């Protein structure tokens, strides 16, 4: 058995407005999935449907090759979820929160103790264990919220924007924890608007847009197909428009280039152009072909398809 989650023709509407349109998807065991897409794309709705928190209007959700709807009770224990909205008991300490959720999720006392030690150490919550959740900082609350998803028998973990408000160190800790746990065979379905996290996790990318999957593939495949470098120049004062370039006062931008080499060639030509080489340059940026540029390409593609 290699399939962790299979979605077939999932549809969901809110107030007669389609939010998910015929989603087909297969997630293999052990994969880290980066569910990306703009605000309102349908990511959180899809996560709620995959975890049984919300029913689809149509379509089938299979977890570990069994229908989630028909086996909700027996399958629920394999799913750990940290939704987008914080779900912690503010009056309890970190330790009490983790222990409580362990008990709710059916762990024995010995399992709670073992998981608690493990989870609090990977999310770096040990030193804060006796602090009341209400008194934690925003980033600390997020870490606790993500840690709670692991206080169970869950093998498939859903983290909906776990790093919102987390500082660089906290983010790195969360990324490190996910990498470590995925090596032990756990699945992660992860949403974020910080695209570098997807690169750090080397996640399989699912790009959801307007309720449909617009692109899917390994990070490498997505970069190969959609990522394009771009070139930006800032001048000391306004410069004339140049064909093919986006211009704003003293700023020129050229996107969708083929390679860094092409950036250099174009830059050399530009710096020899008599229309602008009299104006002093302040800054030059070559923006590499990263996931952010792939994301922009996908968004622009969807907008041009709509028009
Ligand atoms: N309970 C609800 N009732 C009505 N509309 C809803 C409900 N939940 C979500 N929606 C709508 O469904 C669409 C998708 O929302 P969803 O929360 O899934 O987006 P998202 O991709 O997670 O966005 P974000 O990046 O902002 O978290 C949005 O237009 C939202 O307004
Ligand atoms: Mg969301």
C-alpha cells in the first residue's frame, strides 16, 4: 500500500459559489506536500475535506485506501491537523495542552509521556513547558499549535500555515522537525505563503488556484517548467521607456527570462544603450529562477487565461 490520500472529483460550494472544482489528487506515503496558492484559492477548505472536518458536496476522499466517509472513526486517528485558526487551551500550560490533546486523541498515559517529551523537544517547547498558553508570544503559540497535531497516533499531518508570525529561528525549527519526521515515514500536507520553506523542505508542490489544481510536480519539475529569472535596475532619476521593459519612474524590470546567462547578455546590451547609459545606476538585481518566480508565472498564466 503506497497511497496515503486519494481525492476523486472533490467539489465544494459555499453560498452557491464553487470553491473546489473537481479536485483529483493522489498523495503517496512519506511525501511532503506543499499546498500553495493565493488567498482564497481553497487550500484550507481542501485540508478540512481531507481530514473529515468538512464534507464535500461531491467526490470521494480515501485515506490509506479506505473511504474516509465510511470509516471516519477508524481513520481519524491517523490524521493530525493544525488548522489555520489557533486551537489551544489558553488557561492550560504548554505541557497540559499537549497532554490533554494526547488523551483526547486516544494515547495511553505512557504514550502521552513519550510523545510529550519528543514533541516538546522537536518544537523547542521544553523551556516553556510550565507557561500558560495565554501568556505565550504569537510565534510560541503557533509552535504549540503545530506540536499538538503530533500528540496522536497520526501518520498524516496537516499543517495550515504553521509558520505565520514565527521568527526565523522558530520557522527553521518547524522545517527541521518536518524533515526529520518525514524521514521516519510521516506524511505532511503543508500550506504556507513563505515559498522558501517549500524549497527548504524540497516538497512536492500542488498549486491550487481558484478552486482547481493548476500545476503539480516535484519542486525541481515546477522550477524547471515555470521558474524564470528576472532583471531589475534602479537609476538615480527617471529614464525613458524601453521596448519590452516594465518601467516605473527610475525603475526598469524585465521578467520571464530564460536563464541567468541571458540576464547578463541583456544587461550588457542595456548598459551600452545610449538612451539610458547617461543616467547613473543605483542598483542592479538579478532575481534567480526560484519558486517565487514560478509562483508569479503561474499566477500570470491564470490571469491571462481568464482574460
Ligand atoms: N465557511 C465558509 N463559508 C463561506 N465561504 C467560505 C467558508 N470557508 C471558506 N469560504 C470561502 O471559500 C474560499 C476558499 O477559502 P479557503 O479558506 O479555503 O482559502 P485559502 O486558500 O485557505 O486562503 P488563505 O491563503 O487566505 O488561507 C474563499 O473565497 C472563502 O471566502
Ligand atoms: Mg487558508
